[in-house]
C-alpha cells in the first residue's frame, strides 16, 4: 500500500508489534518517521520511503477512496 505524507509518496507498512508474522515475504526494517520496526514486502523498491500505518494516521493523511488501510 502507498500513501502521501508531507507531500512525498510513501510505502505504508505494518509494525512488527501489530503483525508478528507477515503474510508475504518481507524484511524487517524501521519506520522512516518513528523508527519502530516494520515489515517491508520484498517486492517494494528500495528507494521508496517506508513508514508505519501509525505514522500515516498520525500525520493526518487519509485514503482518498475511504478504503481501509492494510
């Protein structure tokens, strides 16, 4: 999933604390904002900024279609 925070495109990832086992092949990284451990799918480009879903919600960004954040 991706979103926009502070006018930059980001990949939104689940925190390790929220999802102990990822559903897809993932690497453990850190959120670019809060530095919490997150799961990053291996298929995502390495150049994209990765943030956790908590930071996405905290920054006030919303999904334009109103669908759930996964």
